[in-house]
C-alpha cells in the first residue's frame, strides 16, 4: 500500500495577500508609533549612555579637574585625549556601581569620611578648600567622586578579591618549581614599576592604549595614576592599564628582584625612591623626562631561603594571590563591560568630525 504524507504548507495566493496585509498594518503601526532603527538623538552634553543611564559632559569635566595638574598646560587635543580616557573609566565605574546597587551594597558615612580625610593628606581644611576652589570643585563634588570609587572597589573586593584562594599545595609547587629564585647572591629589592614617557610608543603597550605623547601629558598622567593608587586601585591593575613599559606592564609592573649593585648604577632619583624604603612604599622618580612610579614590594638580604624562612611562604602566597586576582579581575571587568549596552557618544563625535573639537 502506497504511503501518503501530509501536503507541505504552501503559501497560497490568499495566504500571501493576508501576510502582506498584516505586514503593511505593522508598518503603519510603526510609523504611527515612531518606530525606527536609528538611535534616539541625545544632547551634545551627553557623552555616553550605559544601559540607558547618561554620563554627562560635566561628569567628565569634574573628573578631569579633580586629577589635573594645575601646573600642566594641555592643548585642546591633548585635553580631549585625556577626557576620553577618563570617560572610559567612568563608563566602567558606572557599570560596577549599578552591579553594586543591585547587590544592595553601599558606602557608610564612616567609610566615606575616612577616605575623604585621606585625600586631604597633610593639608589643613582651609588649604584643601583653596585647592578645590582652584579646580572649580566643591567638597560635595569630591565626596561624590570618592563615594563612587569606594562603591566600585567594595564590589570588586566582594566579587573578585574575596574569591581568590591559594592552597599550601599551590605554595609548595611554586617553591619547588622556582628554587633558584630563593638563593639570592646579594642584597636586593623586589620592585614593581609604572613607566610614563613624554613620547609616543611605536605600538600599544598597555591594555587601555593610554600613552602620553608630550611632557605636559606625561606630568598630567603621573598625577592621574597616583590618584588611582591612592584611591586603592591595586598597583598591578594600574600598571597593566597605564604603564608605557611594554615588558613589565604585561606583568602588572613586576620587575622582580633588583640587586643592590644594579641600583647603585641607576640614576639618583631612582636610587632614592628604592634604597632604604620600606616594603609597601610607592614613590615617583623622574630622570631625563621619564617618570617611574616605583613600588617596593620586598627587601631581601643575601642568602639561601627555604619555605620555613620567615617571609618566604607569605611572599609566595601573596605573589600567587596577585596573579589569580589579576586574572579574575580582568575577566570580571571584561565580562561586565561586554554585558552592558554602552554608547560612547563623545568618541563617536570626535571620529565623525575627524578630530575637530566642537
């Protein structure tokens, strides 16, 4: 017996007419409702939108004035380059703050007051207010900026730092694979660096592409980098984002152990930034127009070390934590940025105007 199969669904003339009529009605409805694939126009003062939230020109200008070196004179093009870099940071910060608020996280008044007092450093209240006045900022502007930085940091502490774990096996494996590192021929310092030069690099050397090209830009960038370090951003992250030394930037600025004999041959500003400084110290050294922000990680006397030597196990643990944290932080930030709907209007306008500033 011959099998029969259902007749395939075909578009008859009647179905086609019905389909076209429905399509036409949909088009009319879209016209009436103002449907369009074109993005809605935004004001010239809207520099970016993140998941529908706006970052305004004034937000970027305040960030610029907060980090600007009062002695630096930037051309309009140099200033816009810095502002676009700051805008990228504000975009990421906005994404992190939205995540923090979704998790019901907040910054307490005591946390904010302590961080704000740290920003004043050794300045009196009057001197600090005078500095704010020079930058056309209010104390409310500064407190809001500090609050946002703290909230973003609190999120990363919970979602990244707290999830990094190093086991005893990890430490033992590292020690056994790197025994040569623990025999030190002469007194040495373990250092990390962020290098900033006044000249354009031949190729991108850090993960943000940020590159100072003039002495003025370099001086401004040093201040900006120090602001981030003082705000609590890990040295390794700042180095990967901003250092202009291709080799060490990829390692979070780590340059390993530097023997005393090599330090003695270094320019005097670098020697003073390292020799005799306690671990955890960060100093800026300038020589030949090049800035080096140096972090002293450890001071090691000569000799052979084992896992039982004071500081060795802790040092290995911290090294492994730093590596894992860098990886997890980079992945977390990349995923957060990728999941967000971001439109950088300011950057688009610069591109569309072929670099002409409005």
